[in-house]
C-alpha cells in the first residue's frame, strides 16, 4: 500500500514538474506588447515620421500608441493605418504656413466679403466701446479640414482602442490645469484638442471642457500607454531642454521655458522607464520650423538608427505580423444626405446651408465640402467650425458644431494715397445682426484731401436671394482739358483757358436683390438713385447763367442732376488676389436703364448704359503671371446727356462712375459714349511679396463706336507702364512709370494701401 502511495506522490511531482516546464516554455515564448510614446514639439515632431520609418524597417510591430500635440497627430495617423512612408509623403507635400495662418481662400468669400476684406488694413472687435484683441493667430480651421479628410476611413470608430492600432492622446483642461485623457470620440477633434498650442491656436471646446495643448501638463504619456497593456516602451522624444539665459531673448521664449519646467523634470523619471529611448538631435530647430520638415524627418531617421540593434532584437521577439491593419486612405468623394446643425442661434439654417453651396444626396468631392466650410469661415461669424462625418447606412451625416462669434461690432481702419484722391484715412464701424439674423451693416468714413463715405447693409442668404442697400458719396477734383468740357456741355469757348479744375461729386444710393448662379456668379437686380455734379471755380460766374438753374455765385455747374434707374449686374470673380492675381477668371457685366432725371441741362431722354469687363490670370513659369483683360461699354438711346459718357485715363483699382483707368494718359483724358479696351500685365514675383510689373493697354473711344463699326479697327490709343509692387501690411504699394506713343508726356504714378 505504501508502495502505491509513494508511486502516486512521485507521479504527481512529475506531472507538476512537467506542467511547470511547459508553462515556463510557453511563457518564455509569449510575445511582448510594444507601446509607442510620441512627445509633443511642434515642427520638431516631424522627426517622429523619420523614426517610424526605421522602426518599420527593423520589423517592429507597434501594439499601442500614445502621443501629445504633434505626437498625437502623427500617432493618430499611424494608428489609423497610414505607413511611415505615406506619412512622409503627406507631410512633405503640406504647406504648413498656409494651414496655420488659416487664410481663407478668396474664392470662399462672397462679393460683399471680398470687398470688405480688401479695404481695411486693421480690424478689431469693438463691443461695448472697448477694443479687444484676438485670442490666437489661428482658429485652426484649415488644419481641422485636413484631419477630417485624412481620417475619413476611420470616421465611424469612436473607441480609439478599436483603431488598427489602439491609440490615446493627452490634452489640458485650461480651467483646471488637469490632464485630459482622450481615447474615444471623433478622432480629428481629439488630436486637434491635443495640439492646440496656446496663442497659436484658439482653445478647443470638447464635451463641455475648454482644452489646450496636452504638452502643458503631460508631454510624454508613458504611464497611459503602459496602462493599455504595453510591456516594452519605445519612446521618441522631441522636447526642448531648458534654454540658457542667452537664448531667452523674447517673451515667447520665456513662456516656453516656464512651460518646460514640469516636462523636463518629469522626463528624468520617464526616460528611465523607456526601454528604447530615441532622441533625435533637433535642438537647432524651433517648434514652427515646418518649412524645414524634410531635414527634420531625416534627422529622425538618424536618431532611430542609433537604436537599430535594440529595435532588431525587439522585432525578433515578435514573430507574428498584424494582418488586419487598414491601409490609410484619405477621402476623395462622399455623399452627404443629412445635415445636422448645432449651435446656430444668430444665424438661420437657410443662411448656413446656403453658404455650404451643395445639394444634399449629391456625390461631391471633399474639396467641395471644404469649400463650403471655408465659405462659412470667411463670414467671420463663427469662432470655431467643427464637424463630424458619420455613416448612416445610405450615405453620410454632416454634423456641424458651430461656435458663434459673440462679437457683433468691429472697428476697422486703413490709409491710402493715390494721384487722384491724394491722401485718405478710413475709419469703419461694422455691426452684425443689426436688424435681423444673417445681416451686417458697415459704414466707412473717409477723411483726407476729399471727404467721402460708404454705407452698406446686406442681408446674406447664401444660395438664396439676399437683400442689400448701398449708399456712397464720392468726391474728387482734377485739372482737365477745357476742350473736354466744351465738347460735352454747353459752355462758351474762351481761348485764354486751356485747362480747368473740375470738381466731380457722385452720390449713389442702391437697393438690390442678389443671388448666386452656378455657384460662382452673383446676379443682382435693383433700383438706383444718383446725384451727379460736375462743377468748377475756374470759370467766370456768368458762364453758369447759361444753365437752366442758376448756380451758386462762386461755382459754375456743368451738371447737377438726380438720375433714377433700374439695373442688372452679373459678376464672376475667382481671382486668387485682387491686386496681384496669379490664377482665376473675372467677369463683370452691368446694365443700367435711366428712366427719370431732375434734368439740370434740359436734355434728358431715357437711355441705357451697358458695360462689361472680363479677363483671366495665368501662371506661365514659376512666379511669372500673365493677367489679360478686355473691357467695353456703350450708350443706347438718343439722349444728349453726356454726363454718363466713358472717360479713360489714369491708374486705379476702384473706378468711379464711368471713369476707366488707362495707362499712358492722365485721368479724365479720353471721352466718348462708347469704348473698347484691352489690357495685359506681366507680373514677376522676384522675391516674396515683391513684384516687377510690365503693363500695356490699347483702346478705341469715341461716340457710337459700335454703330459705326469703329470698335473693330486698329486701336487709336495705347499706353504702357513699368512698375514695382509690394504687398505691405497697409495693402499693395505700386509705383509705375507710364507713357504713350501718341503723346510726348509721361507720368510717374503712385498708389499706397488698399483702394477705397
């Protein structure tokens, strides 16, 4: 009996030993879970891409990823399925300066918004009679658009643990200073919050919390990645060390130094806990050196190669390969069949939908969606525009989450000088939601050598019919040939007078409706009142007695009438810049039918004026652009009113009345009730914002050109200009030397600042 008992005990011991041996062998064969930690560092974070390329070459499969700021952005894209080489291509082809500046393309603006943005050098919020300043340089809209596009293929994954590689990132609650772990939600929003660098980007609101860059409190989330289940940590650290006193030369650098106190101290412990620690040598780069991205990526590769043996050893322990990884694909097209809008209190659904400019259920390219979002951003009515794309079975839901700008009033300023209006300073007050939702009112008061004003009220309905009211007062004076006056008005000849000083006053009031055609054309119809005065102090008072209404004793009037008309207008403007366009098309067609007049000169009969201008800009070679335009106009009817004749001459971007710019001739030189003109300009941008300009124009101008067929003959007038242009903070600076073969005179023309 004892023998059997002893044999049983021995057998149990053998079985236990065998089980222990098997367990030991199995446990020794278990693959380690690899976690990747990516620190923040702005542009320095591009080194993560280079390091990832080497990690892939070594054969290491990543099981978990955690990142902060730029580390969160690179990490999220990698976790969603992009390879390191794909990330390399994406980031090298991205213009970060344009993304960060958040410049809205000119084509995204309505015609009202284009005029508004190209007239003022400075604009500031002005609520409750207090001037304030923006919270940050950028709202991050362009960057967010890119995140949505690049991560479209994982748009329906709300649990980041279910991404091809489980992922998390860190943001900071700006109100409490607490770190916020983001491992679920809408991935583009999460990484946007993690990378919201204070002062560069406006804070992000997410789930009721105001979040900023996670690097403020946790720039290297190693503990969080370990909690996911990582056994081995690969860390890529692109953080700044504490700077020496000689490097602390600005307020920004001092703030970064203060922010780095915590992260540098934390890294003493975290570095020891990192199994494979990669620290590329990028101390010579700053957090905004995105233009040096290729070099930074290469330095990331060099830094990772120093750990090549460790990476290979780790790869040897991981025999299985991930087979369910999604190949990263950005969005090309989509079908949005439902629009959900949140946060719109001051602006109607019709206004917002009209700005998006696409029909629900139509298949559209992502660029069209991006254009619609930019249209909304261009209004300046929204502090933040975040949106989600969610599959609904039949297509995609677009969930717009809007944060309206609480500022309703703005004060704007500008300054200008040119050879016609001379010096001028502009002060503007703009008020949004003045009477109704979706409206804006603007008043320009212009002081200088000539006092002027411009008032606009616009009820913007986007795609639908919008309503507007304009009122502007324009005034200037110019020495003109006395023969020009005699040929157009009933004035006695005086051989002793060759030139007079002509004062021109134009008060125009308009009420109109406007809608958008084919997404690019603006079509307007309206009613107009115009008070037009031509006068001089040069002539003797008794000349004015020839007019039906006696003029004031100190001034001779050639015209002093009120005119009433209906009009239609069709306009297309896809130029990428008003003053120095490099691409785009332009068309402006205008028809006015003058019905009534107070008839100062007793010669009024109803008549119409038709004019059109069209052209395009094309970039031939690098930095060399050709801008070609043609223009023409004519009068219909037998009225003897000459005040609406076209008069060519001078240089300008804001033609008044029917005064048409024409190089080679002074202002108000070439009159006629019809004209044709062709214009071409070569623009070579020899340095950023610096332009060498060569301009040529030719024209025929006379009475009844189109009836006699003279418009199709060889041009009678030509002019040329050689100039220099500079894009300054006040607006364009342009200097031209202008001449014409038909005359023995030349001019030097100046324009400084935005035209208004």
